[in-house]
C-alpha cells in the first residue's frame, strides 16, 4: 500500500538516507501481510507529490500542579530499616 503523508517527526529516507524533516511530504510503503514499512523522500518516490493538508501540531495539555505538598520526611535507603521504624 502506498500513502503520501507529512512527516510528524524527523526521519531518514530508506533509499538515499537523506533527512526527512518535520512537515515534509513523504511516501510510506506499507505491507500489512509482511509487517514492514518503508519511508521515501520526494526525490526517491518516483512520482509527483499530491496536495497534502498542512501538518497540525498538537501541543500537550497543560497540567496544574496540585497545591498543598506535604513533606513526609527522609526516605531511608534501606527498605528493611524503614519497616523496622529506624
């Protein structure tokens, strides 16, 4: 199966070892029967690049640190000493 997509991360072309940057169009060759995938850059694809939508960058959700941290104490290096209460 052949699919044109925009790269979501930096990759290397499987044929010429040229860098594929984030957002660059690339051809993905996929064989579900054999379980392999190959990436090809624009120069090695051997066919013109179709119009692809722009890459949507998703930012990770912001997390608010919980308020009210309490210090419990030092953690002993020896687990058995902690169990004994030392």
